[in-house]
């Protein structure tokens, strides 16, 4: 008889539940959240487990790769769907969550999540680390400006390269500020140095990747946007249609219809927020900075005239996601104008 296993992953221990084809619980056990322990657990079952399910999460990708390497059929379940399916339970425990995941697998009421490749994970880690250092660097600079403002010292507009010299000029002769701001400047220098290293590595990877170079032929799409998009999509073949990419990254409108009620809302904002932000920034650059016109920019400007610039940027961001996917699949560069039809 076929069996299905659900795993509720926690940091230290994971709850495993195995059910048969009729939904009867066959085995429930707690296992350490380590690949070796989970593989050993399923090897000792001596049951035909046709599918193992894990809810997508921080550890799930790591455990998924190990179980697949051991020869098991494993799927990652979409988090929102699992939460909605299990929300009817009045008592929530890890044991019940594992049982619910196993039942979802048995009935097929789930949506699988794409498991990213190792290269995509590496790129994603680089982008996340770079973004974190950049945000902390900005926080330190703004905090320095705020502290000095309390003493009537105004930094004013200054380039990032001359920022430290300007600050030391303002705090000269003030013992307390020299001690406090001096430590913050040392932290800023370290953050700037490490951020620069990661930024250069990001540029190196993007310029050395054939797909990223093709995506960068699009106006407004630089190395950061191209690598962010490439690492998130990973495998373009998992999208049956390019038009679904916009919905995948949460750039399509919400809709609520029930009886006489029919409302359209803002964009759903589901999916990868980093990609959604990158596409919006690329759309902003295309509309405000790109000097060379294209049919895509012309379309976005027409939308801006009817609906406003903000909605046009969101619409262009969705369109860019579709266009980039099509360029990737067709192995073609960006087309500035409409392609003339053959006679």
C-alpha cells in the first residue's frame, strides 16, 4: 500500500507523520532536524512512502536536497496554502501540523514550491548580505547626522567619499562627540569596506553570466536587477507562460468578488519582495532616466497619461518581468521597437 509522509520542520526537532492511502496514521515520531536523521528514519520504516512533504521554510531547502539525494520523492509545499488548510484546527501542535501535511499530500491539495539550485542559493545569499550591509551603512550615516543635528552641527550635502572628512571637521575640539562619533565612523568604514567587496563580487558574477548580460540589454536593468531576477526565477521552464511571471512576484491586482460585491485592489505583493522591488526600480529608471525611446516605454507613458505615473511604474514592472522571461527563454536581446511582420 502507498504511504505519504509529512514533516513539520523545527530548529531542533522535526515531527514526522506517515499515513496510508486511506488516511490512517501509521507512524508518528520526533526526529532531529538533520538530513542524516531524517534519511535514517525513512530507511528504517520499511514502507512504500511515495511522497514526502515539507512546508517551505529556512531549513526546508537544506533537508529537501538531502532527502532527494537519498532517492526519496520530496515536495516543498507553499506556506500560505498549508496555513490556510490547517487553520481550521482548534489545537495547533507540531504533531498535528505534520499529520495535516501528510493528509494534504495524500489528497493532492497542495501547490509545490520550486527548490532553488545551489548556484541560485549562492547568488541569493550574496544579494541578501549586500543589501543588509547597505542598509546598516545608511542607518549609521543617518544616525551620525541626527546626533550632530542636536548640537547644531549640520552636515549638509556631501558625497559618500568625503563624508568622514566632513564629520571629523565638524566634531573637531569636542571631546564627547569625538569619542562617540569616532566609534561610529570606524564602524561605518568597516561596513563600507565589506559592502564594496560584496558589490564588486555581485558585478563580477553578473558580467560573467551570459543570461545576466542578455537581461542587462534592457534599459533600466543593471547588474543588480539582472542577478536578482535570475536567482529568483532560476529555471525559466517552470513557468508555462511568460505572462504568469507578474502574478508570481505579486505585481498583479487583487480581486474580491462575492455576490453583488466586486472590488479590485492594489497589487497582491505575494512572492519575492526583493525581485518586486528590483523590477519597480528598473521601471522607474526606464521612465525617468532612460533617454532612448522604446515601444515598451511608449506603452508605459500611455498608461501614465491615463492612470498616473505610480500605476504606470507598477504596470511597467510587471511587464518587465514578462519581457525578461521571454528574452531568457527565446535567447534574444531586448527589442527597442516592434518587429516588422513578414509579408
